[in-house]
């Protein structure tokens, strides 16, 4: 058994090295599609970028695995400093801008989309274009797992959005408050420790 371990250990190390090199090459090809990146930009596996507009990312950014940034038809994404974006998140902008502030926590499987399909009855939905509206997310915001943030949404500074909630342009949110649900409801206000 010890003999077999001595033979297989170098093979395992070689396979790990190949994975590390391929991850570096793949991630580098995606990073090069971002217009501007600050210092200390860290990404996990399977980072995907489609950029037909502009993407600007600040410093101290940590992106987990399977994250996608997409801009279509002059869309834009701006992310401030000191942000964490969890596994399997998608940030997608078309003919609109998504602005995300500083000190942000975004949990896994969050969708932030600044466009929607039109739904007129004069044609099938899949043959209609999209409507687009900017999304703004302030500073010191925490977005829980599975949240959907739709076109036109504005999330003020200090807001917490609970897991599996939906934030649309109809949601009028107050700073430093905690919301959850679909429809979104005020749960509590954030408070200072006493």
C-alpha cells in the first residue's frame, strides 16, 4: 500500500498542477474582457464575462465559482470596492446600467437583471424585444441567497434582502432596513449595538 501511495502521489500533484494552470488561463481570458479592475481581484472557477458594453470593478473584490457578468447592446456594470459575490450569481445588463456600491455581500444564486421581455399581445413573447431600466444597489448592502433583483430596482445604503426575495422597481425601500419575501416586506430596521 505504501509503495502504491509513493507512485500515485506524484501523479496526483501533476493533475492538480494542470488544473491550476488551466484555471489560470481560462480566468485570465475572462478577466481581459473587463474594462477596468482595481487591486486584489480574486475569482473562483468558471468565471464568465460577455462584454459588449463596459464593466468596471473596484478593489478588494472576491468572486466565488460559476459567476457570470454580461453586458449586451451598450449595457454597463459598475462594482465598487470591497465586495463579495457568491457562487452561481448572474449580473446581466442590456441597454442599461447596473451600479453596485461599496462593502457589498451577495450570497449564492443571486440574479441581477436590468432588462425584461416585453409582453404585448400583438406578438409572441419570444419575438418581442426587451425593456431595460437601470439598477442601483447602494453601499453596505447584504443580498441573501436566491434573491432576484429586477430592472429598475433601487436598493438604498445599509439594506439587507432576505433569501429568495424578489426586488422590483415597485419596491420602495428605506436605508438601513431588513426586507424579505415576494412581495417584499419590511421585516425590521437595523440597529446599533447597545
